[in-house]
C-alpha cells in the first residue's frame, strides 16, 4: 500500500521523500529510488492523481520542444531571423518556417519581422548543442503589435496559467485584456491602461505567492471577479488591434 508523505502545494528540498510504495508515479522534477519518490530540486509539489510533479521555484528558462514562447528579433539574416528567448540561448526562425509565401532570394525580410519586434513562436527543435529552431506557422503564432510586455519568473508560468488555463482566463475576463503567456516568462497584455495595470498586478500577485494554498480565491477577490471561469478560450493566443507603442516592463 502506497503512502503519500507530503501534501499538495508543499515546498520541498532536493532528496526529500514525497511518497513511499508503488502506488504513486514520479513526474517532472521527481525520481524514484527503490520504493520511494524523491524531489530533484527545491520546488512546489503538484499532486495530479497518482503522479507527483515538482514546479521549481527558481531558475532560468530552458528551451524545450513544443514550448510556445514570446521572443524578440535581434538579427535579420539572408535566410531568416535570430531571436532572443529570455534564456541563455538564442533561436533561429527560417523563412520556410515563418510563412508559406514565396519569398525571392535577397528579398527584404524586415517586411515580415524586423529587429525589435516581439513574436509568438513555437519551438520545433532543440539540439544537444542547444541550437533552437522556431516556427510561426500555427494558430496565433505571429508578431505582437502594441500592448505591454512584462517579464516573470518562467518557473511561475504554470501557476499563472492555472489548471487548463483557468487562472489566466479569469484575469482576461475580469480585466477585458488580451493576454499571451509565453512559457519563457514573457507575458504580453493589451487593453485599457487601467485594466492593464490591474492585470499586471494580479500576475505579480500570483508570481509572488505561487506556493500559497487558496491562491485562486485570493486572486478572484483582488479582481472582484464574481463570474465563472468556465472553459478556457480556444484561441489561446489572441491579439488586439495594432497600436503605436510597445514597452517591456520589468516592474
């Protein structure tokens, strides 16, 4: 008979025993040693059925295949674009993975993405040498125009999104803001200025208190949200109408 040693949302340290017996399964950030499941690093435990997962509390973003990120164009080459990814590694987007349009050799690629543009892209490959490839072919993968950009600890992104998108959907509905959460810790928002401020404050609250039980209720109370979150939006990466200014806000 298996025995759970810790409770959901408990902060654990490396090597701490999480469960005993074979009834529970090690997930991300945990491992099995004999009949025990142990923590790999400092983090917050998430119990999902029989699976034990660990959400790290700190650490820089590490690119992973299939992650959807927000990245910034830092160079335009003859065959594509290089991006800053809010990690130790840059990423490349080739012309063929950016558009289905025919583009003649030597064409001006800045008409698609220019230096300084922020783009929602999907990671298609990460090599053993940490070479990162991107695509912008897919629903909502595109250049972001206007709005406000903030940075958060990428390890807190799952909490900001919430289970099945519940947390970010609540913030969207409460503030009427369009919000895109990149798995690399960049978050884009667009709405009325006062609503953007409220949304950013809610996100910062989640980032600072991600380990606290009952966080959803605290955020709901802060937002004055009385409705039902309901199903997450299917168009996860919706964007607003173009506006002139775009800023990165670290506050």
